[in-house]
């Protein structure tokens, strides 16, 4: 475990890192990024907490069952989105132009048209959820293995 200053700074920075990661996930269809990239940014915040604190403290706050549920939920959402449009073609975009996801832009999407991408934002969230849970589990398992502790299954 590192000094109190490093732990305090890590506690303050984690909110900004999580917010930035969620921003990358949410705006992946408009800017470079998406579910995988945003998930990796969120996990970089977990790695920062892992370095500032020890793996045992982080293991207490992150339950393995929670990570399993998050990863399974992300995969399930992605699969459901894929099979919803199976009546015509796989991943057929039934959301574009709907009242919830906005109008079809007359000349292409603009930088402020968040809801004009149809399936892409929900799929980015599903991928981001899966990447966050999977990479967090991998990093936590590696940290526990390196510290000589046994990883429970």
C-alpha cells in the first residue's frame, strides 16, 4: 500500500476517470472510441486503485459475483440487440427514426445528434459493460496471483 497522499489523489481521480470512460462509451458513434475503448479507460481507473491500495482491499470492494453478473449482462444485451432485428437481417436497425431514438437527420449526423445512430449506442454500452467486467476480473486475478494469494473460483 502506498502513502496517504497517493491514496487520497487516487480516490479523487477515480471519479474523473470513470466519467471519461463512460463519456467515451456513450459517444463512440460520434467520436473515436466506443465500448471497448471506454471500458479500457474505466479499467485503467481500477488499476490505479489497485496500485494505490492493495489487492486485498480492492477484492473486498469488488465482489466476484458482481463482475460475473456484469459480464453476463453485457453479453446478453448484445445478443438480444442482435436477435431483435432477425426478422429481416441480423442487426437490422429498427431503432433509427423511432420516437425514442430520434429522427433521421436530413443531411447526415451532426456532432450534437446523439440519438441518430440507432443500435450503435446500446451496443456500445453492452460491449463497455462486458469489457469493464472482464478486464477488471483479469487485472484483479493477476494482482492476487502476484501477491501470492489464492484466487477463489
